[in-house]
């Protein structure tokens, strides 16, 4: 059974940066689509960025040019580099992975992602 463990969240001022990490245990994630999602208070969980097995990426419009998803297969770790943070980025951030190869790797289809971490909180002050 796969286990995902996020870290790196915290509190920063607007314009600051954070790097989130997601270590994957018990699962060879490199073959499957993985992503970062977030949920702000009172809002639905939304996809932020996804990466497919060959390194292709997709980002939400709200984070394009500011966030970068990457992975280090040797460390079984997925990253999200977040720059130029804004108050509207405040949310709990989750990493997630698909359990097998799907025909799509999309941030819109949360139901395709079976493995989720517990989340790490990001707070941005103006």
C-alpha cells in the first residue's frame, strides 16, 4: 500500500517562496501520473499541477509561471516549487498519485487519484 507524506508548508509573506516535498513509500510512483492539489477553506479541492510518467506537466492557470512541479525518482519524491506566493494561494496542499496507468493525467479528475497524503498547510500574509 502506497503512503505519501508531504512537508515544506509554512507561513510566508506575499512574494515569498516555499518548496513542498512529497515522499512516496511502498510504491513505484515513477510510472504513474502524480500531482499537487489544494483546498482552501470553504472551497472544493482543486488541481494545481500534475506530471505524467514521461515528465509532461500541466498547471492551473492561476499558478502558471509561479509554480513548478518536479520529481526525483532516486529519492521517490515529488516537489512543488512555489514562487511569488499570493494570499489567494492559502490552502492545504496535498500530493496524490494514480494507482495505475490511466489514459489521462489530468488535474481536473481527482477521482483518478487513489493515493493521497495528509496535506501540508500554506499560509501567505499580505
